[in-house]
């Protein structure tokens, strides 16, 4: 299992800043904090469906809330939950997704 965190603010969230954050949070090697060119981040975000259909709202970063996108790549099953969902719900969904075979 791998965890990826993708910044929406690559100018602020440099690789060094994200490395410090990961170290302070005590994450392991299975959790990667990613940054890059804004165009690439936007492409990934749109391909994952993480955007507001209203472009004015989507451009306003204060309107973006934390979202956990989960995927079982071999089965091509993907879903999203609010990052502030109860930990028990996140756990339940992760286990269900990991055991989904079709």
C-alpha cells in the first residue's frame, strides 16, 4: 500500500518543506509528499476528478478542502472521502477497497 499527498501550492510546498513536514508527521517510506510544476499538478488533479465544475470556485484555493482519493489500481476501483472523515470510516473503506477483487 502506498500513500501519496499532492500539494496544491507548489510555490510554497517545495521538496524541502514537504520533507520537513513528513519527518515531523512521522510518516514512513510508504507515504510520499509530492510537488512539481503547477501544470502537472493541475493535470493530475483533473484526471482524478478533484475539481469544482465552476472554474471561479475551482480557482479559489480557500474553497478546496482536504480529500482522500483511494484506488485499487488492479481492479480500477476508485473513490474519494473527505480527509476529515472519522478515522474508523477511512479504515473501513481502505480495508474494503483492498479486498475488492472485481
